[in-house]
C-alpha cells in the first residue's frame, strides 16, 4: 500500500499543473515578429491596396497573435473594401497550426510548415470538396523585409492555386 501511494504521488508530481505548461519556442518566427506595413501590394487582382499587420506572442508565450488590416480601393463599379482579420497560431500535438477569422466571416484552419532554411513559412488549409483551399506564404527577403503571398485554389481543383494578394512588407518595429 505504501509503495502504491508513493508511485501515485510520483505520477501526480510528474503531471504539469494547468498554467504551468512551458511556452512553445517561437525562434523560427523571429523574422516575422513585430509591426509591418505594406510597401507594395496588389489585392483584388490587378488593383493596388494598402495594409499592415502585427505578429506578437500572447498568453505568456503560448500563442502568436496576428492582426491584419487591408484597404482595397473602389474599382470597376465595386465599392472600396476594408478587411480586418485575426489569426491565432498555436502548437497542437507537436505541430504548428493556426485559426483565422476575418471581418467578412471567413474561418480558416491552417497547418503550418517551414522551408529547410527557415526563411519561408507556409500556411496551408486542408482540402475540402465544398470550399476553396488557401495558402498563405511569408518569405524573409532580407532583415526587415518580407514577401506575403495569399493564394486560393477552387474546391474542385485543390493545389491549383491562383494569386489573390501579394505584397512586400517592411518592419515598422
């Protein structure tokens, strides 16, 4: 009985208490952390736009939070559009994932991967028969400058992506 209690106590001590989990390492994200503004960009294909985003750790380092703001001018009878979105990047069962929600009601769940040299981060949504597939790529061009590419593939043609938005961004802070 005494040995059983000792084993139980040892087991309980080895379990991390809620709130005591170690924060994930975000070192591979170093080139993208901070405040960014678009240098050159096109949004609605062929149309200039402006935008900015921030990416910072939150919840004591448990997640990264990206807030994005973009403005697309009126064009071809279409009114000007303001787009805001929020993305939460997190660890789940050894993988980096993201949850995205925007002011237009889109919800996207992404799986995230890195290039071998850690200079490119790719967000890829899962394939679906009923909704488009999305790919968002950030590429480190040089310190303080990155390329952003957002692509969409139709539901019936997964992995056949077309550029929707591309931009060069510069770090503000």
